[in-house]
């Protein structure tokens, strides 16, 4: 690999800061990225929303080759969102998938059933369950309580009684103090809330014991590329290198999300913030049967 490209792949600074340092790509690097996309696609075939992730990588590649950084990075951002959604749904409840399939997700958001941050969700879960564990039961506590009169979204709701029964918790006085979000009467149900992108990333990471900082940082950087900057005037050879570096950093992060067993010897979050170069080391280790990236320099 070209030394200038290799050096750039070791750069972990934000995309906007790194853009001015990006070298032009060459044919061998483009071929390598195409091969990596094929390999990752094979791993994703049987993963929830895996096809969406495969399409995002392929579309990103095509746009990067053409020099459209804005569109290429949009696909990188979608890849992060879909990987996070996959892990989140798998480790909580299929009701979220149903909300997508029935196109009711945005309707719940419009009615105020929304999680704005991971911290907000964890605070509510801890308040009502006594722990910060995120699973198919406790995630309802991150939603909104409603009374019998104001119960509208039955497919996305569970009764307060059933939730505490599932948790094996005895009825507490505090439970009677849970009030409806509309009328402040005693709530009988919790209705799921739909997480915004940053909350989705944080909660997905929480379910597998991974610190979300690095993935959240990558997502924020991609968002800044899209708005306010755009970067529509860069040479297409540099566009490809920039997009590829970001994709490789994302792939290392989402592999930790989707396939945590590959990182079972890693301490919580120890691989956060690794460079694109570390993905290449992880890829080589995976081929050699030693996929954990702890200690890679």
C-alpha cells in the first residue's frame, strides 16, 4: 500500500480536520476497499438489517469513486445507524422492527414518544427498575407512561403490572406514583419511545458493554461533513481516501457491536478510538484466526 495512504489511515482525527491531509487514492487501494466490502458483506448477510448495511457500503464506494463526498459519507452515516439499530432491536424488542415495517416510527415520534439521548433513557430505566440494564423489558421504562384512557399505541405498550412481574419485582409504593404523560393520572402502561440516532448508538453499545464515545464521535463528524460544510469541491481521488478511512474506522467499531464475541478478551471499550489502520490489522488477524485487536500497535 502507498505509504502516504497508510499514514493517513493511522490518523484518528475528525474528518473535517483530516481532509486537508488526505492523499489521493490509487488503483490498488480502490481494489482493496472493494475486496473489504465484499468480505464484510458476507459477514452481514444473515444479520438483521444486514442488506441495508451492504447497500450502504456499495453505494458509498460508487459515490466516492465519482468524487461525491457528501453522498459517500451519507452512506457511511447510514451504515452506523443501521448497525446500531440491528444490535438495539436484537437486544431489546421486535416491536421496534414492527414500528419500522408498519411505518409508525415517525408517528410515535410526532406524538412525543422519543428518546433524545442515551443518558435520558438510562436515567429513566434506573429510576423505574433500579438498574441500568437495557433489555426487552426495561426499555419500556425509557418510554412514556400512559393511563387506560390515553393508551393509543397498544402494539408498543406493556402494562406496568406486567413489566414489574417480568422483572420479578414486588409492587412498591413508588410504582403508584407513575403518572400518565397526558393527564397525570396513575399510569397503567408504558409505551415505547423511539430513539434519535445518538440515543440509538449509545443504547446499542450499552447492550453489548461497549463504550459509545468513539462511535458517537464518528457519527458527529460525519454529520458535520454533511452540514454545514458539504465539501463539494474536492478532487475525487482524495474523496475516495477520505471516505475509505472513515468507512474502515466505522467497520472496526460496528464489528465490535455486531460480533462482540470476536472481542471477548477486550476490556470494555478498550478498542474505542482505534484508527482505520487497526481495522486492517483486525482483518488480517481475523484471517489468521486471532481477530482480537488488543495490543495492536
